[in-house]
């Protein structure tokens, strides 16, 4: 049977996702109750929080935390790329060295590493650079080179490089070998092929776990308080050891960590969008997913 | 007539398996050579040796009279640096079974990437040629598209245009239509036919016997790493001398 030709096209009524609305309302209510209880509970001493939030020593601590995170992430990922390339190379010695490095620095706890680097003078009292035939070019007592800051930087970078190496390696392995072949066949050098073809595509799989790592590293830097380096958390500790306002000062530190994590997450979102070029599915944020249940869908997506 | 591609006495093993066994083949300038053979006979490996994506164990390969991948010093061959090999590859176009378009680049960016990086051309020159090539493969309107938005046949035509953008002396095709739906094969073969008519030297691995019959000047049949039969289409396809050849032809025809 042939349908009536004049009939208007049938209209699609989108499914109503009542379950999504209910669960969202419940979740919002729970969050509201929690915020309310925190704001009205005098034990949080919010006026102490406000007084200390932008005090000089806290701000200096924030600066130190940012500096440590920045240095360890930049050099850690640079080292991670080198380690990943070594691991994927055809040279068995480089493969073994890279594997051993990753194994070692993932095995030794961060705290132990920090103490080891800080106390390296006990193991090697003098550092010297000497070349056979030329003699000693440079030497210095280890303690003049290793400060709490340099010990922290070394430990954090070494630790970060080991984790970054695995993330970068996974990303590179995820890129189809044909991409490398095509780059080579067009006359790109291996370095050009890696830099222009493989790495940009690997970035898509590297970025989400790398974002995790960076935010993790932001808080890992807090271990430096054990060698008396005044990062954010240690600055808060110094104050509350004097005033006994423990909870409010931990709140101060938390608020700063949350602010920095927020900025990093926004940065991650924007970098991911940049490297998502040409991907089948751009990363969709979950609030869009929620909204799609009720709102009319915007036009065709890229 | 001088040979654009001269393969002489090439052997290659992967581990203990001998994949190419004393293969010799000359492809004259401006001619089309189709390589046939069953799966695993070494067709892809031979093609990949021509632009040194694979190294050879013995023998030599010359393209345009230039030894590929090695430098001759008396009776020794020294493998060239990666940079020198890259320079040689720039003269040899290659098209892959799975297209291998750069997925993070738009169509036009795929076409200008190597001209900008390798030939250090200006963007204006590279884009002008890219647009001409896109028109030539019938996809002038898809310059801004992403590879994933295109059909397989369109992607393969873009891949051919990308290889041509380097203005190669010879073109290598490794089963360019094997990954395509049947109705998309024709468009790609059409592009390859007009390329052949324009005088491009082509070495084509394919199972498209119709294409081989129409376009090939020479057909070689490979089996277990050897070329066991070669000649013009009329001979190899219609009067094969070797029983392996006739057995293979009866399976693909
Ligand atoms: N990288 C490699 N390492 C080890 N063995 C390989 C490698 N590449 C190919 N081979 C082997 O070499 C032989 C020839 O492979 P090749 O890909 O050249 O065959 P082919 O004729 O192209 O086959 P097909 O029609 O299936 O593409 C096969 O036995 C294959 O298993
Ligand atoms: Mg093959």
C-alpha cells in the first residue's frame, strides 16, 4: 500500500529523560545541603580563612607550589618524551635503560627520593666533573649545590619523567603505523614525521591522563614540606602551628589548590580542543550530555 | 629507453622467512608495471623496498639512475643517513591500501604538508598546486574537509593527490582499491588511468585484473618471493606459461 502523498512528514518527539532530571535535582539538593552546613558551621572559622587567604606567607607558598609544579611538569614531560622514544627505539640498550629508569623511579617512594636527594652529600660529599686526559674541570662540595629547592626539583622531575614516559609511550603506540609510513614516504625526516604527524595525533590520547598527572603533581609537591621548603601546604602548617587554627588554615590551602586545579582543568579542556582537530568525536562536556535530554539539539555537530 | 625503476637481484628476509628471493625487474620510464600474486608473496615488501621503507639484504634498487638507500663504495654498499633517504623518497610517490591520510590535518593541509616541510615551498605556491591537484582528482570542493568526513574512495583520491603534490618521478601503489567498497573502486581507478595516460611511471600492486589488462605495459607475477612470470598483459593474463599463474588468475577472475 502506498502512503498518502500529501501527508506532512512525521514529527519526531524526543524522548523525555525524566530520570536524568530527577537524579540531577537530587544531586543538586545534596550539594546545596553540604554547602549550607559548611557555611553556617562556626567551627570552620571562615573569618580566619578570609584573613589568611591572601596573607604574604600563603601567597609566597602558592608561588612556590606553582613554581615546583611548573618546573617538574615541563622538564618531567620533556624527559618523558625522550624516555618514551628510547623505549620504542630499535636499540636494545636504550630500551633497557628506559625500562629500568621507569621501573626504578616508579618503585622508590617520592618521600624516600626527596630525602635521598636532599641528603646526597652524605653519600657523595663532593661533586666533580672530570674528563679523562683533561683532568678535573669543575668541582664543588655537594652541599653548596643541593639546596632544599634543588633537591625538590630533582626528585619531582625524576618522578614525573617516569610517569610521563608511560603516558607518552601509550599515546605514540596509539597512532597507526601507517601515519609514520606516509610521513616517511613523502620525504619527511624521522624527526619531522614524529614532530608534525605522530606527536600531534598522540596528543589526543596523551592529554587526558597527562592532565591527571599535572593535577596530581600539583598536590604531590606538598611532600616538599618534609625538607622544610615553604610551599602552600607548609606555609599553612607554619601558621597553624603558631595559632592552632588548624581547620581554617587547611581550608585556606584547599581553596588555593581548588583554584589552581580549576585553572589547570580549563587549560586542559582548551588544549584538548586544540588537539582534537579532525577527531571523530570532539570531547563533549557532561553538562551538554545532561542538557541534551531536555533542550532541542543544536544543529549538526562538527 | 632508460629504466625509471631498476631492481636487480634483490633479496630480503624477515627473520628466517625469505620474503624476496633474487628479484630483478626493470620498469621503463613512462610505463605501468602491475604486480600480481597471492597473499604473502612479497608484493608489498618489494614495493616498500623501492622507497626504502624496508631495507634489502642483497641487491640494488635504482630510481632514475640513483641508487636508493645506499651509497656505493667499490663493492660495498653503505646505508645512507635518514636525512639522505628522506631526500630520495621525496622523488618517489607512494599510495597505501589504507590511505594513511594525516587525520589531524584537513584535506588541503594534507596536500601542502610535505611541499612546505620538505621542498620548503611558499604557502601560496603549495596551495595553488594543491587546488589544481584536487580538481584533477575531482574533489576541488572538499579542500576544507577532514579525512574522516570523506568516503574511502575520496580519501584514496586525496592520498594520490597528496603524493602527486611532491611532483614525484615515479608512483608506487600498494593495493589502492582493496579497502574500498566495490562502487567506489571505479573513481580511484579512473584517476590512476588518467595518471598513466599522462606518462607517469607507475608500479602498481593490485588484484584489479581489468585495470591491469587495460593500463599495464608489463605484468609481473610473484609467488613465494620470486617473480615467476612477466610480460605484456596479453601474454601473462591470456596465455600464462606457469601453472601457478593460471591457478591464481582463475581465483581472481
Ligand atoms: N614487518 C614484517 N615482519 C615480519 N614478517 C613480515 C613483515 N612484513 C611482511 N612479512 C612477511 O613477509 C611475507 C610477504 O609479505 P608481503 O606483505 O610483502 O606480502 P603481499 O604479497 O603484499 O601479501 P598481501 O597480498 O596479503 O598484501 C609474508 O609472509 C609476511 O608475513
Ligand atoms: Mg600487501
